[in-house]
């Protein structure tokens, strides 16, 4: 086996800069070392600051990309979430990051490590704004404990995709909760069935990347929204499209606040359920949406 390409990859440090400010940095050699023919991976699940970036060793981001005003806020938020989940956040993140780096060798690097940090920052911001997040934290802890228990029982090399699915789903819920609290200035409560309550209206959130099976055509999304509305006691179903970048039809969509106000009016006055597509990227914070 020719190890030269792998040696070259591990010696690479890639940094993207915009307006003289770094957006992110990828340095796989910080966590992966090739010793003879053995690849060793040493993972830390504790975010840290470096050169005005924040993240895990090997992958760091501008704080704004992880929904934090600065690096210290991001690390504080993650520490808070780990404490609130009795340490299970760190235990779930570590194998998830191991799986991420292993898969990256073949599939290439993406921005998945942003997700658990965004989740922490958003939930922390909501708690600081006196939003009730206790039920959501209990649900997250329960799911992650189940994943950690299964991972402990897995054979070496098993997939850890379930952790990323949980991080992605809860991150979308926290994203919508934060948007409602921050932009609509309404009192929100994060819970279970539905995910969010606002003005006695139930709102369920689905991350399309992680929670929708098959091609998400508009017709299938409408049918899925009807099913979710019945099962989760929700009058509004929000499908979160953007994980890293805005949806390609983003500019043709309406401001999220306008769409959500209309949906709330329909729920209260007409007693009608509404499905919404949400596009909101950390790279360009202009949340926009459309009704289905």
C-alpha cells in the first residue's frame, strides 16, 4: 500500500479566510498519525480555542459559525451542556468524532463537527434567556445514553452515524426555538410532542437530512407534515433544510418571521395545520422560509 497520499493529507493544514478573518481550519494531522502501516486516531471531545477559532482538534471554526459571539462563549456553552447531560455529551461526541475522521479519509471532510457545538450554543442561549429547556435536555440525555450504551456493545469499526443523527435533529429544534425567541420575541418552551410550544401553538421540527427517508419532494413533505401534526399534537411542522449552507432557492423564499406569523394566525384563527420549509445557514444568517 502506498502511504504517500495519506502522509500528504495528514501534513495538510487548510484554512479558509474571508475579509481577512479565518472561517474555519482543517488539520487532520492533529488527530491522526500514521506509524508504519498503522493509523492512530487520538480524539478530544472537549472544544478549545486556537487563533480566534474554536472547535475540536483537527477542525475549528469561526465562533459565529457555531452560533457563539466568541470562542469563550462556545466553550462555556459546550461545558454547560455536558454538565446538564451528566457528562453524556462528551461520551457521545468522542466516538462520533472518531467515526467522522475515519469516514473523512474516503468521503472527504465536511462541516459536521459544527453541529454539536451549535446545539450547545443554542440551548445555552435559550437557557440564558429564561426559556424552559429542561424537558428537552432530559430527552437529549435519554437518546444519547442509549447511543453510548449501544456503542459500548459494538464491535470495533461499527458505525456511529446515530450520534450525528441525534445531534442534527436536536440542533434543528434548538435552531427554530432560538429563532422564535430571538426574532419573534415570543415566549417559547422546548419540550416533547411537540418540540416547541409558543402561544399555546404546538410546533414540531424535522431535520430533512436526518429525519426524512427518501427524496423529500413537496408532495411527500406535505403528507409527512400531516402525519407529524397528528402524531405530535402540532399545528405547525417546520422542515429544516439548511445544515451548512442555504437552500439553493433561498433568495426566492420569504423572511422566516413573516411566514411563521402567518402560520401562527392560521393555527389560532382557522385551526389549520401548516408545513414550513426553513433555510438558515450559519454562513449567512438570513432565515427564510416558505409554506408548503
